[in-house]
C-alpha cells in the first residue's frame, strides 16, 4: 500500500499499482500546466467520506510506494484516468479495465 501526500498534511493510501497510474496521470496534467481537482473516497475505518484537493503546479505532492518494483503501464486505464481528470469533476480512481494497448515499459 503506497501513500499519496498532498501539501505535507493530506494523506491517502492507494495500492502501489493504482498509485503508479495516478502518478503518471497527475504528472501529465501538471506538465501541461493544467490544474484540476483530485477526489478519492476515505477509508471506512476513518469514517469514509471523500476528500478533494486542488492539484496545481505549485502544490507539494509525494508518491510513496511500498514496493520497489515499478508497475507495468495499462494504457487503457491511463486514458480512462485522464478522461476523468479532464472532466469538470476532476480526477478520481476508476476500476482498471482490460488493457487494450499494453506497454512493456514500467511506470515511474
């Protein structure tokens, strides 16, 4: 289980595979200088709910992975994540679809 840390205080746990794909999607948006909302569901153990942050080029972001091996790219999933990031509601995690455009290149 990896961690996404926003501005040193807001933290969320994600599976390393999910976090790897989020890192690429978020990095792509920021390289294009496109700020956006990022929303995720809270853990049931902490009361559930949801958290939304405004991601912009000046924000402090940390992607901390539990494992040392980079994930393989699922291009179809990245495209789905980018579609959400480009929507008015912003980026949110969607289930991983079957990969129709696999890459052998690791993420990160």
